[in-house]
C-alpha cells in the first residue's frame, strides 16, 4: 500500500486511514500507526483495543 502523509493542527481531529483487504490478507490482529519511531495509535478489533499511546494519549 502507498504511504500517505497526513497533517493537522492542535485541537483538530484527523483520520488515520488503513485499507486492508481481508479477502487477500486473511484476518487481521492489529494495526499500529507510528510517527517516526514512536507508536502513536494501536487498533485491534480482536482484542477490543483502539487507543492512542505515548505523548498522544491526551489528544
């Protein structure tokens, strides 16, 4: 999949897209978004997790 650069201003909401074709790839355990080397968000439908992490927990 192509990489996409996103930006936003403090206080704005942005969407972090992640298109997954489960018919081709199979079931998905988790998706993790990074900014540089820091993980900023993790999503796992199987585990019931959707949360921001690190410096982004209050955003």
